[in-house]
């Protein structure tokens, strides 16, 4: 018997678009040798964060501070802003859900890039918004089209990731600033900067918390190596930030994660070290691509989109071969971006596994398609 | 300039009804000597969970399994049900938010007890539902009125906590079963059993996952001593459980918390030990109440409502005196329940502090009111 669920719930698909590597491991009945598919940081969290997590484990009987007071102070220092301009949440995923809820009513327009972050789309669908998806333009987010459609459709939100996922490309700061200036005031610009820690600060736009229609999303899941801790934050005008407090799960944050994030922010050396190791790892991945006669997309993130040379079906076959051979990687959803597989920076061991198995995966795909 | 927020967001208050003890500590500029106000478990998590948290800290660079696969298997064992009947989320708080979102559209009716869990009300307000609040009846949730109003109003949800918070009373299983039978099929019964681990299993209703309009909420925040880990779960019919997957934050769970919860479920001795320590601690609190000429409400939880003998203003004064004197406690919001303060089970040290300072807090309140 059907219960009185909302119209939206009844209309949503029951299928889940997100498959975790653990699900694949259960299906394959073995563990991956290399987990380089979710853009996690194999280089792990700061040793200072690790120490805090161990020291504070026994304090986990207490709820975390619902205000995230101390964490916001450290984040404020990093960006030279005030705590009132920061909202902390259960990863950027959680914050995107709140943002969409704050703005999107059924049939409201939302603009994004086709093939960019699916969790944003998941939330928009979850509130019955209408997604207008702009194709990538030569592997870059097409800011000109995103802004012109924003002017035309007056969407509640326009979503831009920079550097973007899954291609890893970066729109420079003058392009981003021009885009921000073009978007109508009544559209909220959600600038997802999950990978911004891999870009030199000088290459990012200045932080302007006076702009009421801009929110910038950051995370501890990538460069800080704390994906499993679930800590993201948004930076914006205090009026926008305030609205999160009306609806967020105030006691949603893990107490030890709060401490770990604070410790991470204080460990500049670890962050620098991770960024340097990521660069080295991507360089090796680039070399592996070249050695296998593959192109790659220059990346400003901790992952590399490797062009397998044919279409999406071919790349999917390469991906499946890698997965069944112990290498967890992912790939873009849209054409022509899905000519690529997306490989995260890895340890030397991860990269060695990939170097060894990628040629075989390519070769078997070519045999399969008779190329 | 006002942005295009939803009508609901614009209508919600910007004030936050939840004050954490950390906020009070910042205001008082000192730490509490006893933190016995949020019904956390001062006895902490299982040593096995502690070990896992330390061992797995370095794995926190990985996202948690979005399916909570292994955790659901352990939960399923505990209740002798299937994984398909379980949803895991960011505390009961998070799950209540999802449940309300699944069911409540603007102006839909929802029935609850006046003065029971405010976070449930927060979510109902957050989706513009209309709350019908039934008063407590002699410190018990009034199941007869809750069911008769459910028949009359056909609400989307009727919320019952058992044992309830903030009074700690328990409606026995025949009463609860009769209530469930009375509620119309098209109303979802949300049975919040956060404190059920303190009640003998035989005193709880059987688990019936065939009943499509019932969800039972459980948590690791109370008896399991993992409040800061943010892990709750719901038990229900698979159709109901399925709907959570349409909207929940799939990657919302802390990876180490997942492991800690699994380890906790396997440590039956720790759970038994905590329950026994809680009983002893409540016994001492009862004795302290009696020694101070106060009544108390017999509790089936890990906290005790101590009747300060006068009205809400008086109890609030006692509470303020305790707080400014280093003891964190809370109190009910509604009259006449607010004649009480609510004191959580504590360590011997916590209880000694309370024993020492409660008489002074009472005395000063009497002087203040000239009683």
C-alpha cells in the first residue's frame, strides 16, 4: 500500500547513481590493489590530524560543537575572513543539499555543466528543480554559455566547479571574475572549489564576502586527506550563510572530525608536501599516458583524465578491464569527455600497478572492439 | 538585497533553538566540571570501538562506504532483520530530517507531544508542516490523545518517543502496540527509541518490518557512547526504507564511525556494563533528589527528571545556578514538565559535583523567589 509520500518522492527514481568502490569490491569478491578512482588523497591526513584523532577518540561520547566555533575560527584565518562568512557541513555534498533546499522549488531552473558533479544534480532533482545542462567546451566548463543561459533562464542557482571534475581543467581568475560579473544578481553562483587547494592562491579570485549571490565550496576531502571525515565548508555573504542555520543538521558534525580539520589547517607543511607529491604522481600518470600513445587533459587537480583514444564505449571497456584487474578508477559520464578515464594521484605503488595494468587494459579493449 | 530563497526559507526564524554546552562554556569562559545535560554517555564507547577508531584513523583519507553495507549486517543481526529494513544516517537528527522531507509538504499536519524532541519539530517547521502538539499526561506521552488526533487529522507523521525525552517515562509494550494499531494506515508512525537500549528487550514491542507505516529510530549516541560519531538508524518496511535512498546524503557517513559502530555492536559486555552503571548513577541521583526534598520521575533512560518543587521559573533559576557553578544540565520546555531539571547519568565524580552543588542551587533559587 502506497503511503502519503510527497509528489517529489513518488516521482524520484529508486535507483542510486553512486557506486562506491566497496560495492565493486563486494561484487568482485576482492579488494582493489589501487584505489585511485574517487580523487581521495592516498597521501592521507596530516600527522597532526592523525594524532588528534587518536587522542580525542575517547571524547567521542560527546556531541560535537553545533556551532563549529573553533573550526570556523581556523577556516577564517586561512581565508582572512570572519566566522560569520562560513558554514561548515557534512562534506560539500551535504552543503549542496542545503543550498538547493534553500533556493529551489519545483520547476525552478538551475544551470550546470553537463557531466560535472552528479551529486549537485541529485539534489536539484531531489527538490524537483529543472536542470539546464551546458556541454563542456573542449574539456573546459563553458563559462560564456553558463552566464548567457543564466541571463536567459534566471535560474535559482548556476553551478560551476573550478578546477572542474571530472576533466581537471581550470578557468583562470579573470575568466571566473568576468563570469561572476555577468550572472544576474538574483541567481546564486555556486562555485565548487573542492580542488582549489591544488591551485596557487594567486591564481584564484579574491574572496569577496560582500557579493550576496556567491558561495564558494571547499572541502577537507581532497588535499587535506580527510574524505572519510565528512567536512566541507561554504564561504559567502553573511545573509546567505545565515540561511543554512535555518535548516542544517546542527548536530551533524563528527566531533573528532572537527578537531582533525583544525589540526590539518595548522599543518601547512603537510599540505605543501601533499601538493608536491600529487604533482609528481600526475607527472608519472602523464608519462604513462604518453607511453601508451594516449593523450591526457592538463590537470589542476589531484587526478588526470587520460584520453583512451576512442569513444565512451571503448574507455568504458578499458575502465572495466582495470577494475576487474584490481585498479579502481572512474570516468566521465558525457560524450566526448567519456573518451577518457579519470585516474587519481596515487602512491608509487598505486602508480606502478596502474603502469603495469593499463597497457593490458587498453590492449584487451582494442581486441574486444577489433581496433 | 534579498535573493530568491524559497517561501519557506524566508518564513523561517534565523534564531537557532539549540545551544550546545560549548557555547555556554564560551559565555562562562570556563569548562563545565560535569557535563551531564545532553544525555550523552559519560561511560564512553566500547574499548573495542576505541581501538578501531585509533587503528582506522589513518584510513580516513577514504570515503566511507555509501551503502553502510557491513554496518547494516551487524545491525540486522542485533534485531534479527534484513539489511533492506535498515537505513543508516547522520544521527537520528539527520534521519528525522529525511523522513519529514519524504512526507511533509507545506501545511501538512504532523502530530507530536508538546515538549518532546525539538529537533523533530525543527524539521517539520523546516518543511512548513503544521504541528499539532499534544500535552504530556502526568509526565507520560499521551498515546490515547496522540492516536485520536491522528484519526482526526490524518497527519503525515505521528511522532512518539519511547522511552521519552525529556521526562524519561516509558509506555509499556501493550500500550505502544495498541497505539500502533489505532493510528490510521496513511500516517507514518515515527517511534523514536533513542533510549531503548536502557530498556530490557522483552519490554519492547516485537519488530515488525511488514508494517508499512512504522519506522523505529535507534542511535549509537546514547548507550553506545558515540554521540560525537553521528550514527543513527531507522528500522522499517523496505518500501519506506527505500525512499531514504532517493534523497539521503549517500556519502554522509564518517568512515571511522562506521567501523566504531560495528565494533560497538559486537561488544555486548560493554553495553551491559554501561546499562548497569547508568542504573547505579540514576539511583544516586534519586537519592540526591530525596535528600533535597525533591521528587523525581521514574526513568527508563540514562537521565533523571528531578522535580524542583515549584514552577518553571524556579527550576530555570536552579538550572542557571547549576550552570554558572560548573554543572551542565538541561530542563523541559513545557509546563508543568518544566518544574523539573533533567540530569544525565554521570561518573562518580560528576555525581559528587552535582550532590555538592545542587543544594546550593536550590537554596539560592529559594532565596531569589523568597520561598
